[in-house]
């Protein structure tokens, strides 16, 4: 790759690079001020919390890339959590079958979103607001009160480490990136999603299957939210139909997507940026913890840091000398 | 329908009993509107077939049907004598019909290579082979003479003229048997237009059928083998190039006698008092010490190759650019222009008719009425502190404008997006006439507009000038510089290299100054500083 190519690549992944740098700085600050320092338990605890939001943020990234927000990812997350807390237990065969059903349920929820958006020609934001309520309703029916169980050995393994060094949850995230995200990004359908988000009319005129691309994006989004729901079950050992959890994860996933450099207009960005966006959001909480801020100050501080992080990505505005470009 | 084609450049093809592409009795209705009315049309391989007609003549509908974007209400399509039907652009592509549309079909956030290989990327099992894709993009870019474009660059970072070349490369990558170009050269630089001509001639020799839609008569003269004229959704006539004179063709297109394109220029006179004076205007590396003046009642043309700073000059004057140095005076008063709002204020009263009417000129979903009043709402207020809009007074002025510009719209309350291109552009002009501007800046206002509307716009500009308005008119069409302008300033590399007046405004002078060469010292000698300016 020539120098000019490298420059272009760097310029095009500016959002991702900023997110990685900001995360590394924040996490270093966190570890430096943590009483225990860089130890396996500290990292594993941080990873387990961060991976949940990272997976939900990856799920959010796909609809955003096609140019629409998905307000139901948090609810699919909660619904699959409740489903997993009833299915993923018993014999190894039952556990395996349960996992498959949970993931299929997530994908099905995403497929329904996509089908309504594509064939019903409705706005994603309002469609998923409605279907999100439906998925929450299903979660409530599955688990009216918190509880349930999950295969404990598996849960322990998933929330602990491999060879006592690397958190299993991080490996799961890596596997999702390598086996789901990267193949998707390099596939014809995946590029179709970028094309649809960038200019839907042009994508159609280029002979792309516009509807199928969008449907794939939503379905994969549901699957990723389902993986996150499964992971939540391993972390909490139970299921809970919690509207606050669903809502918080949905909104934080949007923030993570933006911090990670994906354009809310669609067409540019990617899920890896969103992972680091999620890590940044999580590290804010951890920083507040190690610096021992009074709890009353936390939401305010969180908001300020979030604004700062988003502003970094918008700094290009100061370099614009043709005011018309502000609107593009 | 067969016709003899008289072009010596054309390779002899075996005579076919059935034409390559035929459309029989095609009718297309949109609601109550008849876009195409029982049209028969045929196109052969190895010919460049020009489709002519005003905006709204049915050309767009015709090619949209061929490209699978629109399905006809009646009639049948025949490819090599077999009946075909396309439900989507993909199906038309699969049959070898590829269209380059006027609205670019590129995805701005994706790379050039992604865009070029969008429809059929190299690779296996649904995964894209990026290396192969890049090689293919490089080969196609080289084919259209754009080796300077990096395939990794995002399309949105390319200038419009490069994007159009990428669009052509993309179309060639689909291995068309019939290529349709809809105003494909409207945004190209003169050098690129030449390249495109060369490519099209090569493709013709390779036996492609080429449908070519353009509003530029000289392009048709240069390229076409056969011409078909459309008017009001009907196919009027098909003839071999040269069989009809320009005037006859234009008469067929507009259905009436074509008298004179440009209104007469006023006789030579004393230089008028300056209305707009620009001194040493600079902006980064794009504008270099530009000085010019436009007198009251004068039309001054801005010429030169595309992208020499003409657009930036107009945007700088209108307060869109940041960090501009130099002095601007309007009617002798110093004007500090830091926003379009200020430029149009009562003190200055400047107007800019922008280049892209769809994104910078119009609010497409809003009504014709709202669009026309958009820039002048402040002039029609009443009540305490001018809080309310005086609808009656405003509507009377709007109706006056619609009548004056003969804007054809069913109802001034219908969305402006439903109007034809020419009428949309008239709405943009009406919007700025409402502000009673003293200085009007025009940025290539006739691009993609039909002959009839163009003529009306020329007439209007002259009327405005006669009423004392100062007009600075940038156009990529040399004919307009010659026909419309009292003086012409040619820009090159961000500066004005030459000013032409009176008889000196001719194609030879414009072209040589645009290329910054002095014809007297030889074609390849770049002039040191152009001729001294008046």
C-alpha cells in the first residue's frame, strides 16, 4: 500500500482512531487510579460490563448505517435475556438448543423490524419504537417477576477468563467481530447497507437489492442484540423484564455509535468504532467510581464527558471554509 | 423502422432485418398526465442515436422505461426481435442495457472502487475481493482517462466533474450492449468532454448501441449518427445527422418558429456607473487577487474552464466563504459580506442563483408559493414590529412573478418538486427577483434546461439589466458568454486572466484565454500573464 493510500485510509477512519485513542487514555487513567491496578479481576469485571453494551452498540450500528435508528435493540436485549433465563439450562443438549432458540428469537425480532420498515415503508425510528414495546411485552409475559436460571458452569466460564488471563467475554466479542461483523462488512449485502445509507436512490439505480440489504441489516442487528441478551443472562444468572435496562441500553448504544464515528445519516462508519464507543461510555462510569465522585454528581459528569467525546468528532467544523459544507 | 446512416467513421455492420432495440406503441401515464403517447422508437448497434426535445418532451420517461426504472402503461419492448420486460434496473442491466443518469447514481460515502464495482463486485460466495475490485476500478478509470483518481478516495471528496467520469467508468464496467447517457457531459470540463467523445466513438466501433441525450446542439453535431426529436410525449421525427439544419431541428423540438436565441445587446455606450466593485479578492489558493467591476445595467460573463475559481468567486461575494480577503463595494458603499442573509439585506441587495437548484435553490417538498417568497418574507410584514406576514400583498406579488416568468404549474400550492426542471429554475429566479436585487450573481443557471426556457431566461436577464440591475453571469456554455454578455472575464487558476469586450467576445478568444494560451505566440506557449486587462 502506498503512502497516499495509507493517508486516505487514515483520514477515512478518523472517527475510529479518535475513539480508540480516547478509550486508551481513559482506561489508563482508570487503571492508574484503581487501588488494585491492572489485575485480571479488575479487567474481567470491566470487560463483562463493557461487552454487553458493546454488543448492543454493534446491533445499533447496522440500522444506523442504512440510515435509520433502531429504538428496539435494548428491548430485544431484555427479551432474549428473559428467554435465555428459561431455556438455557439442563442437559448440555438442552443448553445448546436453548442458545440456538435465543439467538433465533433475536434474529426474528430484527427480521420483523426490517420487514415492517422495508415492506411497510415505515420510518425505522417509529417502527422500532412500536416493536420495542411489543418485545418488552413479550419479555414481561416470559418473566413477570425477575428470576429464572442459567447453566452455571457455562455462565461462570463466560464471565471469567481463559487460561486465567484473557476475559472470556472479550474473546466472545472478538469472535463476533471476526465471524459476524468482518464477513458481513466484506460481503455484497454488507456493502449494500452502506450504499443504501449513503444514497438510497443511487443504490437502487445501481441495481442493488435495496430492500434485501436493509432487511439483512435489521436481522443481523436482532441477532447481535440476542447474543448480548444471552451474555446478560450469564452475567446476572437470571432474567428480568426491566424497562429501565432496555431503555438505557438503547440510548447508550446510540451514543456509542456516534462516539465510534458512525454517521447518524448512514453510509459511513462501522461496528468496531461502536465497540470502542461503548468501552468509552463504560469507562466513564468506572472513572467516576475510582475518583469517588458523589453519586448525585454522576449523571451531570457523565453528560459532560459524553458531550466532549461527541464534540471531538465534530471538530472538523472549525476547518470548514465554505459555509455550505456545514450542511452536507 | 430502418434508416440509412451516413457516417464514414462507422464500421460496416451486417444489415439487420430487425433493429437491435425497439419500442412499440409505448404509452406512459402518470395519473392524468400523458408522459409518452404511443411512441415507436428503434436503435441500432454501432450507432450513436441522439434523442432531442425540450424538458417535459418525454425523453426522460423514454430512457427510464428502457432502463427498467419505469414500466410502460402500454406497448412492448423488443431486444433483438424478442419481447422483453424490465421490472427493475437490475433486469435491464442483465439484458445489457446500462444507463448513466443525469442525477448521479453514486454513493457519496463509499470509495470510488466500491462505487465502480457496486453492482457486480469481483469475489466469491457473496464476499468481495478488494484487491481484484481495486484492479478493475483502476483499469476502468484508466479507460476513461482518470488515472489521477485514487480508487480508495471517497466519492464525496471528488469534484463534480470527476464524479461524472467515475459514473461513466462504472457504467462501462457493466459491459453494456446498449449505453444510455442522459446529459452525461453537463458537469464535465472541456478536456473531459473530449475524452468522453473519444470513448463513445470507440464504443460505437465496438458495436454498442448508444442513446445520447443532450441539450447542447454542438455535441449532437459532433457525435450523433441519427437524431430523434420528441415533443409533448410524442416521437416527432427520426433522421440521419445532417439531414436537417439546426434551425429545423429546433423548430421540430419547440414546435414553433425559432427566431433569435439571444436578445440584442444594447449599442456601444459610455461605461455605466459601477454597481459592484471587487478589489483584490483572495481566498486560500482558490481565489487570487480577483478584481472586477460590474456596471449598472451591465451583464458581465465569467468564463473559463470549469473549476478555475468562478464558483468560489460568486460564493465569496455572497458571503458563503470564510476567510476571504479583499474589498467589495456595492453602489460605492463598502460591503462586508459574512452571510447570505447580509448579502441580501436592504443595504446591499445581492442575489445568487445557485448551481444546484435541488439542494441550494429549492425546498422541494414545499409549495411553489412558499419557495418564491422564501427570500423576501421580510418585505411583506405588517403589524407591531413586523411580526406577521401580509399574505394578500405577498400573494399578489407571487402571482405577478408566476405570470411574468410564465412558470407552468397547475397550482402555486403544489410542491415545487413536481415541476419540470426548467420551471423549477424559474421558481429559483422568481424567488430572487422578489427581493428586488441590485446585483444578481448567476452560477451556471441554464444547466440541464431546455432551449425554450433558456431563451426566456436570456430575455429576462436582458430586461433586468435594462432596468438597471448589475448581473454577473457564470456559465460553462461559451455560446451564452458570446450571446448574452456585454463583457466577459475569463478566469484561470483562481485569477482573471483576460477581459473581452464587444467584437472580441468570440469563441476563439474565449477558448484561448480559458486554456491560458496566446494564439499569436503558438498554441503550446502559456502566456505569462494573459493580456493586459482594461
